[in-house]
C-alpha cells in the first residue's frame, strides 16, 4: 500500500433534527453551545464516530469505546500489552520510542490517522511514554446559525429497588436541538502521513467513514435518522504541500442561512467557489 503522497482537505455539512448531537457534561448534558449561541460538536466526538465507523468496516482500532469492544481488553494498557511486538519493545532497553510508534501505527488505523499518546506506568517491563502525531486533523463542528434548545422533564415509571415509593416521582431532564445545520472541516498532512505510514487506502476509508458518519450511531439522545450527513467535500491536491492553504480551501465553501429563523435545510444557501487546478469531489451522505 502506497503512503499518501498528496495533501487532502475536506469539509462536512450535517443536519440535526430533534436530537442532542453532543451533550455538555458541565452544563446538565445540554447540547454544546458557544457564547454566541451557535451549536458545537467537539472534534473528540467526531473522531469517536469516525473510529466507530472504521470499526464497523472491520478495521483494527486502538481507542475503542466500552460499549463497542471487539476484543477482550478492558483498557488501553491491556490492548497495547496484548500486542506481542509492542510488549517486547517495552521490555527491551535497546528499543526506542520510534520503534514502539512504528509498530503501533502499523497495527491500528486510528493511531496512524489521529495519533496517540502511549503513557503507561511501569509494571511488566518498564514504563512507556510515546507520542505519535497523526496526519488527520478534524475541527470542531459549529452550527451555521444559532440553535434553539428544547428541554423536557422526564419521569421514571418503574422502581429501581424493592420498597421504593412510586417510581414516577423520579424526574430528570432531556434536551434536544429542534433543527440545526452544522459544518466541520479537516485536513490530511502528507509529512505526518509519511511518519505514521498512513496510506492512500487509509484516506479512502476516512472518506467513507465521513460519508456514513451516523450509521449505527443511534441512541436515546440521537434517534435513528435524527442526524444526517448532507454533503462531504473532498479536495485532493496534486502535491505534498498542496496548491493552496487549508484555510483558503475551506473558505471556498460557504453556507449561510437565508432568513433569521431557519427551520429546514432549504433555509440555507451553499456556494462553492472553484479554485484553479484544484478539483473537488462532492458526495451525498448515506
């Protein structure tokens, strides 16, 4: 497999309808907002979804969520030690951090894509402190217009323990975005791709993960069909450094609300400026 030899930029436009795209644990799990009222989805949450989609493609993932484990390991340390090559490198004083990183990148697609910090205390063998910088960067998703958040009280209709009083007395809150259009940008750096062994095939898998980002992602906060990728824009440059800066590429795509109270996708206008000698592929979400 050939290592990626050209810079890539991408952008994703997605819609949220009656869902909580990314709850803020410091604010009662309300949908994240900035101080200007625009909705946000953290880059960490987006990368979690990309990892989940890659895992659905049967790719080997290092940072697995507890409810989607595909192996017997219950921690990152156990998963790293479960790789015999890494375990031997950690024990061998002649081996370097670079040797450790090479094996980790080869084993797990999310490590060679996003990077990873391996920081484990000494136990079997010696402690490990290895940092890997990944070529794939993802920005925080931000809504195009300020979002409206609806909140409702919910009750528990059953008793958790015997002898409890009426179960419906237990109340909580549930929050959702009625409708919002969000956008996030990203890039893939060729210099870091060379270091981690990130390939052209890996880039294609990232693209497919973005197109199908919310498949197999339903929950009570995000019911099936409530979050949808509308468009994925994919710019493949002709060189390692690219013909244009990532900022210029991302600025060539503009989306804005055409009225003060957008309530549906038709209330937004998308314009895409053509950049000379740089083609863009546009994909519909699945």
